[in-house]
C-alpha cells in the first residue's frame, strides 16, 4: 500500500536539470578609479576613487520534497529537509578594491539530505550561481552578490561592465528574454535572465546627494556575448557619491502536479493514515505537556 504512494511521488522524477547564471568582469577587474595605492594608481586612473565600503555574499538553499519517509513510530510521512549554506564575506580579497573579493557556499548532493547540487560563488573577477536538480520536486536557490561604494569627481564618468551568461539545460521551456531599466533618478539596473525569473544576472548602480537639476546620470548598452555595460556620469560641479552592484541568481521550484498525480498522492496519504491508525494501540491517549 505504501508502495502506491511511492509510485505517485516517483512520477515527478525528471532527468537532471541545470540552471546557471554567471557574471565576469570585463578586463578582469573593476573600473580604474583611484585606489590610494601607488602600485595601482597612475595616468590610467579615472576621475574618482573607491571608498571603503563593500560587501560580498554567497548563499545556497535547498528543500527537497522527494526526500521523505514514513516514520516507523508514528506511521506519518515526514519530509527530510534540505540544507542551507550561507557565507558572508568568507574570504575577502586583500589589497586595494579593484577586484570583487571571494565568498563561497555549496550544497552537495544527491545524498540523504538533498537531491540537489547548489553552488554560489563570488570570485575576484566572477560571480556564479548554479543549481542542478536530480528530480523536479525541490525548491532550490543560489545567489552571489557584490557591492562597492565609490566617489566620482565632478564632470567625470566611468563604466561598470562585464559578461552575463545564462544557461538552462534539460528544461522544456528555456525561454530567455532581456530586460533593462534605466532612469535619470538615483538608481539604474540592467538584467539578463529567463522569462520566468528562475535564472538571471543583474548589474546596477545607485547614487545619492544629487545636485539640483542633475540629469543624464545613467546610460547602458548590451554588446555581443552578453556584455552588459552601465555608465555613470557626473555632470555636476561637485563629487558624486554612489555604489555599484552585481548579482547572479537562480531560484527554482517544483512544477504544479497534474490532477491524476494529486489523486495518487491523496490516495497514498489516506492509506498511510489508515495504516497508522490501525497500528495505534486502543488505549493510546494524547498527552499535553504541562
């Protein structure tokens, strides 16, 4: 009888499906703003500087809906939950702020705890988020993010750019779309991702302390190979403060079961419940802790 329930769940099984989002800095480093180090600063430096604040983060989460078993003591079907792995600034790269840093989070499967492989990585020059499902009954997400503050001199500009790669393998609907958002206000972002929001890479910038009438701050372009470029321009007579950011994300959930699958699940659950009640001693009573 329990086998009927197992068959119903197994009908969700699916060939391995992978989702991957990456971002790689163009030229392998951040724009050439001043760093305060004579080793890196020189005639090539742009009209601005990197300030002290920056953050990096890698997070991986998995919750497997197929990892379940009947508790032998209660006869109740229980989920075996997945894992979370969070690494905030695990290993910040040393030296001046011309690279992104380093942070990693992994969940390795399949095993008794998870049916998914999940990875999030912040490297010196790249961001990567990836999920591999060995079945479709899992919630899984990975995120790798980077932020760095800057000060931009009056009448100066710089371009934050890199290559975004979105890859979906084994999914029947890998529809991809490019979406962009640009504003003359205080924030702009540029995103490459699929239509369903499962896989995406985003770069953006925000500024504060706007001067009166300051316009045409942001402009963007999309080049060959997924090259995303966001240019920040300071048309005022004073320094402009702001931050740039980048992130790669994967967020997948199981599909909605077909009606006949729901019937199998409901039938199996009722059988397990009946079996549990049948095995329970007649004198069993509910005990409420004091």
